[in-house]
C-alpha cells in the first residue's frame, strides 16, 4: 500500500474534502483504489488525481454528480460544449426575464417616489411628480437565414438600447452583449446626455479591450443605439446616442421620424448626393459600416436631444427590421398594435414575412403624457 494515498492526503492534494470523496464514492465516482478490510480506511492511487481535478472543475461549473459519472464513463469533448450551450441558454433566459421585469416595472401604476414613475427621472429635482409614464415591449429573433442571433437589447427605463454584433462565430454575440451590459452598468448619475455619452464610451472601450485581448474575438464589433427618456419641468426630451446602423424612430400622429443617422458607406453616398435615398435600403453595400464599437479604442457616438410633445411611441431596432420593411409598413404596424409588446412582436413578424434575412431586434416604448399630473 506504499504508493497509495490515505484519504486525508488525497483530499489535500485533490482539493476535495474527505466527506465529499465519500459521497462521490457512494455515487460511483472516484471509487477508492483500496479499502483496508480491518479499519475501513480508504486509499486512493496517485493516478486518480487528474480525474479528481476534472470532477472538481465540473462541480464548480455546476454539473450534477450523476451527469459527471455518466460523462466519465464515456468522456467526449462535445459533452462540454453541450453543457456550455445549456449554460448560455439558461443565462439568456434569465436575462430575458429580467429585461421583461424591467419593462413590467415601467408599466406599474405611478406613485410618488416609486421607481415605476419614470425611474431615475429628474422630476424629483423640481419637486414635481412624474408627468409621463413609460411602457415598454421588446422582441428579438434570429430571422430565417442566420444561424444565430447576434443582436442584444436593453429595456431598463428610462434607458433603452439595441446592439447588433459583428464578427464571425460567437464574436458578434459577445460584442453586442458586452456593449449592452456595459451600457447598463455604467449608466449612472442624473439621467442625461452626459451619463449616456459616458456609458456609451465605456461600452466602446469594453468591446475594444475584449477584442484586443482574446484572439478568438479579434475584429468583433457592434452597433449601439441607445435612448434615455428625460423629463424636466413637464418637458420630455430624448437623449439619443448612435453608432452604426441600428436606428431609433419616433412615431407620432401617424408619422414616423428617424432620430438617428446611419454610420454606413451608403449613407455617406446619399449625403454626397451620389445615390438616391430610396435606393439606400436595398443597396448591396447597405450594411458596410463606417463606425462601430470595437473598431477603435475610442468611438464617439452621435448624440442628439429631440423634444417630445404629447404622447408618442418610440422605436429602436436593428437593421434586420429596416432592410426588410419600409417606413410605411413599419408605421402601419406601430399604428395598429395596441400594446408595445404587440407592436414589437408584430414588427419581428413583418421582417420575417418579408424574408428575415438578418437578426431582428425591436424595442417599443410608449411615452404617455399623464393628463392628471398637469
Ligand atoms: Mn443586423
């Protein structure tokens, strides 16, 4: 028994406690190499250490003991990929639910000081009550051609955003999610253009740094269109930030107006008068971007602050909607849909019905002036 390790030593060297080792043995995992028939003492072979290390890592990843036992009987790398995908799916589902919870929070009955009353609104600064309420809905879809959805979205009243990731394999996915998460985390202080510009700049830096530090993600980038609904002394304004070709629109009185300017080669050609604006939507090079987060260490977003009078419907979308549907079709859906969620779902369906050539992501926000507060 010289070369065998007593359970205490094996525990110390494997990082698994004796108690855990006993429970694993009961499940058929890491069964001791020998058991002293007199003392009941358990001994392990040094050759079992790599397996112990693997089991410890899988447990750290949250894999149930039973699944690990099955895996070790027939270890295949594809199983690890399968677990990774499951993890991604679970995280995505939880993230979606949280995003929806944020939207639902925005639709709660307004009460003074409640976060539902235009969360973070400067209304408190002038002592007044919130005079607008926000209700948001969103939808995102892979479309009918692409193999994965690399768009991401944010519904976190009063901040809303969409991002459309660029880059092969999973890189675009990583870029758009990282931009959205950084935007959400770094948007702080009094809501306004400065807070928005700072958060967008931080998002750009985060994407650049990640792309720069991981060779598998080299060249990744993302668009980002973000809007903050601001209210001050009864006036509503939107802080709109844009990089790339996702868009923000305002829909009011049956009219759809574009709040952003695409950072595309085609838009530059339109501006130069070299092609007709109507041709832009179907131009073969319409998705060639002149600017995106991740393209360079510092990207400054275009920021505008349009005023909103009365109630309105705000739309944020990735180019998967605007390449498949024209303004009239989009306006018709926005006019017909009752709730923001219905509008978002219907717009995704419209894009898919028209071909669904790209990922489609839509955030719809109803900005309702509250007559009782006036
Ligand atoms: Mn796209």
